[in-house]
C-alpha cells in the first residue's frame, strides 16, 4: 500500500515508515533464507514503477533495508539470480540522470554492506553479453551497408550535384551525428527491456506501456493524444509544450531513434533466456501497426545477426552461438516465411550456406539453423511445395544430410523437418527435367 502511494501522507513520513518496514521484512525473510513471495511483492517491478512515477525517494530506502537482510543469509548472496536482477536494477537507477544524491548514497551504502562491486559482479551473463555483441556487430554491418548505398547513389548523381558538399557538408558529419545518437540511445533502451518482460504481461498491456513510455521520453508525437490530455488549455488558447511543432527532420530523427531502440531491444529479449518467440511475434505484429517500418528493421537486424553468429570463430562463442542460432532461426521463420514474406537473398542465402557448410566443416551449426527457419513454412500459404525456392533449399538440405560425413543428429533434424512439412524426400524432391 505504501509503495503504491495509496495514502495521502507526507513523503518523508512514508519513507520513514517504509524504511522501518524494510528492515523488519528483510529480517524475517531474506535473513532466514526465506524468499519474498513475488505474488505479494515484486521488488524489481516496484522499483521500476517508482522510477517511472517519481517515487524513488521512498521506494529505494525500502529496497535497501530489505536487501540488507542478505548479509545474514547463506542463500541470497551473489550470484543468486533474483538478487542479481534486483541489484542490477538499483545500479541502473543509481546511474540514471536526475536521481537525488540521497538515493544514490543509499544504493552505494547497500553495495558496501553486501560487499558487491557493481562494475564487476553485476555484469550480464556470457549469454547476454554475446547477444549484445552480436546485435552491435549486426547494427554496424547494417550501418556500413547503408553508408555504401548512399555513397553509390551520390556518385551516380555527382555530375548534377555541384556544390552539394559546400551547402550541406560532407558525409563525415552525418556519421558523427549517428554516433552521438547511439550514445543517446543507451539510457533509452534500459527501461524498454523491462517493459518487454513476458512474465505476467500481455500483448496489449506491453504495447500500451511502450506507447506511454515513448510519449514520456519524446513528448507527445500524436496530436490527438495531446489534445485529449490538455483539453482546457487548448480551449483557452494556451500553447502547451506537447503542441510545439517539430521540424520535419527532427521528428523523423526521433522516429528513427525509437524504431532502432525498439527493434534492438525486441531482438535482445527474443534471444535472451527464457525465450518466448510466439509472445514476441505477437508484440512485433502489434507494434508494426503502431510504428510503420518496425518490421523491416527487425527482419534486417535478425538476418544480419544470423550472419554474424554463423561467422563466429572462437570455441566458446561458437558453443553459445549454436544455441542462439536455433532460437534465431525459429524467430526468423516466424516473422518471414510464416507470414508469407521472403528472406532476402542479399542478406541471407540458405541454400548457399548449405553448399559452403560442408567444405568449411560447419554443418553441425548451419543445418539446425536452416531447419528452424524452414519450419516457418508450416504456417505459410506461399512457401510450400512446389514453390521452387523451398524445393531448392529442401533438396540441398536432404543431399547434405544424406552424405557420409553427416551426423545422425543432423539426419534426425532433417527427418523431423520433412515430417513436419509432410514432404517425402524421395518423391517430392526429385529433379525436374527442363522442358525441351
């Protein structure tokens, strides 16, 4: 009740009562190796809600005093996953701009009590670090491709564009602005990851939270929502901050920034355990109607991430990358083939990958990925036999899995795919003679 501010009492009084209550709660639960029941009190969700509504001055001391009970616990110590998540949330709050010094001091005091070094002990797991590294490399590859395309277009139009560089500056200035934009996106992406949590969340609730957060971060981009929020001010002729008309280039930059952050966070949540492809596919479909252009960005980023994962060379990264590729293949199939949309050959050539996998010794990585992607054809009305592209990929897959050097596991994966698609390789995948 106190955390949800349902009592009209002074904030300092609420903070004092919550601090004492946190000491008591930590003493009778965490200090006795007993967990906090999430159905009654979700500490991480309470902190996120308090940060959103500006009630950190009361919520943080409560969380700090509650977690102080971990000093006497033999269970709730690092690297306990629940404790790591809550402490990571507090660390993000500590590094957020505009947080009161009193709140920052309380959090730093808790880290000293628990003997936790935030920069070292609260680092994400190897799985999450690999996901973020892959997404960063995919985004860089995508940005380089866009830069090359711009350069080629400018080169074609160079004779009729005299004085362009003098008027608008060179392309290096654009790259510098993009770099600065990436730095600005970092604080924006942290709350979006929390909004995309699957536990106890629905598609409509997640979409409404994203729209609300976007309006809070950028200001109202929807003129109708601004008018509904401030009807009296509009009637009286007062100009509200939300009604300030943005320049077209500024509005387009904000839209692009939001789409980049949303697509990156969505793919990170898909690849991070526990993965729920169906839930995030429904979110992607709902968000695409609200934010046109999101689906294209998600598809391009997913295909570029697959190329990065397939090119990993380190042994540890390849082991983690194999599990990521299975999830990524299922995701790519669900957002392309399953909704009758093709996979762009210039970004990902499945047949070409299977052809070159045998020579490079990467069949054990490529075949499960291709199988998961092609499972999306089950829901498709277009990508079914006798579709020539589907037939070519399945024929190549069957040839690679029937070779002598193929493992039994790969043969089993291919057999499961053929059974799922109701395809008989000996009959349905025969070479068709050219018409004379």
